[in-house]
């Protein structure tokens, strides 16, 4: 595999992951009450705990996108 193929794959991974993060955020904002009611059937969570969990997971996912997709992509672009 050449660095060009790998950088293209990393770019598409970043685009897909950012799209998933954006979808998650929009769904969380626009369907918050429905999502909370849906999950509260299985887990005993307060609204504050529910929001905190989603906020932390979205932050972790965003950092993971930077570390595993964008940083290697830009490193390959600089080297190549």
C-alpha cells in the first residue's frame, strides 16, 4: 500500500466518523426527551447523568477521531 491510498482511507474514515458524531449530536439535541425515555426503561439514570454520559462519550469520540484519523492523515500529507 502506498501512502496515497492510506491517506485517502484515513480521510474517508475521518469524514464518516465526523458525520456519525454530527448525527449523534443532532439526534441528542433534537430527540433528547425521547432518547432519555427510551434509555430510562433499561437504566436508572437522572437526566443530568444521561447528559453527562453522552457529553463525555461525544468528547471521547471526537478526540479519537483526531488521534486515529486526522493526525495520521496530516502526517502522511506532510511526509508525502
